[in-house]
C-alpha cells in the first residue's frame, strides 16, 4: 500500500493552487494525479503546428477585480493584457456583444436606436448592466420591444443549444453573466484585471507545480489507484457524484465538442470570439491567434458544439444549475462533510459554474481553512 501525506485529484487550476500552497507554505509532500495526459485541466493550451497557441477546451480569458488573486497568479506568470471583444452573428451581420448602446445602432434605424438609447439611460443610468430577464419584465413598450428583440435574437436559441433548456427555465444568474449594457463600452468583461498568461496557461500551471515536494502522475484515474493508496488529506477536484459512485443519482452537466480547424487566411473573423445564437448547431467560433496577438500567415479556429454529457464519452464542462440539481448536490455535500480530511473543490468538486478567479479564490480559502494554527 502506497502512503502519501496529501493527494490531489485533478491537475487543473484548483488542484494546482492547493498543491502549490501545501508544498510552498507547509513544506509537505503532495501527489497530484490526473486522468488526462496533460496538466492544467480545462485551461490547457498548446502550440498548434502553425505556431498559434490554441486553447484546447475553449476560449479562456483571465479576468478579476480581486487584487489578491491577480497578485497570487502573477508569481507564476507574466501577463499579456487582453480585453475580449465578442461579436454575435445576427441576421447575416456582426453585432457587438454584450448588447450595448452601440449594438442598438447596428441593429435598428437611427431614429429608433436614439429613442431606445434615451429610454435605457433615463431608466437605468449610463454604465449600468441590466440582465435581459429583468429587462423583459419592463412595462414600457419600447423597452419591452428591445427586451424581446435581444431575447429572441441573442439569448433564446443560444441558451437552448447550450443548455438544452430555455432561458425561462435557466438559473437567472447564468443568464445575467451577459447582461444588456447601458454604455458604449464594447468590452465583454468589466474587471480591473484582464489578461492571458504570456507563455500560456499550461506553462503557468507547470510553474505552480514546479516544486520538489510536488509529484505529478498523469493518465492516472483516481478509481484505478484508490484502493492501493493511503492518504492523510485528499483534495478532490473531479465530479462529486462520481466520487460517491452516484449513490443519490447523477448530477446534470453539459458537455461540448470543439472542432479545431486551420484556415489559410490571415484572419477568419473580426475578434477572438463570435457567437452564433441562431441557425447553426454550434454556439461560438473562437480564433486563437488573437489571444496572444500572434502574427502568423494562417489562422486556427475552434467551433463549439454543445452536447448532452454522457459518462465515459465526453467531458462534464458545465454544472447545470436548477433547484433539483442544487438539492441533489447538497445531498452529496452533506455526505462529504462526514469524511474528515477529504475536501471537494473546483468546478466539478463544488458543482459550481465558476470562472478561473473564483476557482483560485476558493482553493486559497480552503488552504487557509486547513492550514494548521502556528
Ligand atoms: P478542471 O479544469 O475541470 O480540472 C479538473 C481536473 O480533474 C481535470 O483535468 C480532470 O481530468 C481531472 N479529474 C477529474 N476527475 C478525475 C478522477 N476521477 N481522477 C483523476 N483526475 C480527474 N473561466 C474564466 O475565468 N474565463 C474564461 O474565459 C473561461 N472560459 C471557459 C470556457 C469554457 C468552454 C469552459 C468549459 C470553462 C471556462 N472557464 C473560464 C472556466 C474555467 O475553465 C474553470 O474555472 C477552471 O478550469 C476550473 O478549474 P478546475 O481545476 O476546478 O477544473
Ligand atoms: N448567452 C446567450 N447568448 C450569447 C451569449 C450568452 O444566450 O450570445 C447566455 C447562454 O445561456 C450562456 C450564458 O448566457 O450559457 C453565459 O454566457 P457566457 O458567455 O458567460 O458563457 P461561457 O463563456 O461561460 O460559456
């Protein structure tokens, strides 16, 4: 029986943070395992044969308002500042996303755009973000018209494709990630810090794991080794329902398929991400050379097809949050509390639709909780 002090399941961002803290702050050995053949989990990137850095699991832009998180990661990477612009392909033309005052002028005749602009600013104030589901509850006729337009052209079909359910059935927090913006700011995010690791995410994670006290074993599923290994602490960043062998039932997840294609042209689209809410089976196309401003004659895109998650066939990317799934998750979380020394974290362990900064923040908080008092 192999004995380890700390076992971390998952070499994604959450696993890397907790391993790094334990090794560097407690000077304790850590074994990190992952069932994939690479570290970094879903933020993995690598060089394509063209020389372009490709985000294998979809576009990843680091953004946060939290200086603590920014400073923490800055110890492991330098940054390429990057402000994401997104377009949506609607009625055979590109419009700006999030839907903002500029989008009004792209979508409507001038007289109508001006009227809607004035109403939005009077009602909410300049610079305010309004979730579409809130705008839909507006009584004013013009604003109601605008809400319905945005809902039908941008949100309804995209959400049906992405989640398999309509925005009405979706958790409002998820819909509010992309609000209507009463401003002329075309940025997709509004955080103080927005950037991509200058040498890529994989290198950043490798730097976090680069400590003589940390060993990493890839192509190693937890279920293969769990009966042959003893640990004092376990940090599990895989799916919590899988850990408990689905004893209360399966938590719902959505999956994606990424078709990566090389195109023999300098640029394929006007910005890094284009959303296709309507008409196609895919939801978005990402053009990777934009992220690090790589100047190369050809280009690489990935086309994102949402899919039902099927165990053993594809990856669980997004927890699907609704009252029933949250209740099922709480059942597993209560079971987890009965296991002292075992901690669940990350997008899958915590069953949370979290961005990278939230994953880092939760892992740092967990470390503070387990850190022995001096
Ligand atoms: P993961 O990256 O999923 O890592 C978990 C790891 O555990 C995986 O490597 C998996 O192989 C391994 N594992 C699971 N079970 C087992 C097991 N039983 N045995 C061994 N290994 C196991 N966030 C942003 O901030 N900005 C963005 O622009 C952004 N874009 C995104 C786009 C997409 C398409 C997706 C899906 C997510 C995006 N995110 C973004 C979120 C970001 O990917 C997550 O916050 C982050 O990857 C969470 O890291 P994690 O370590 O918790 O999970
Ligand atoms: N959304 C949409 N149309 C869009 C963009 C987003 O309907 O053009 C909805 C959709 O339900 C999506 C959610 O808003 O899942 C959050 O979008 P975000 O861009 O944050 O998704 P992520 O990058 O996390 O996949």
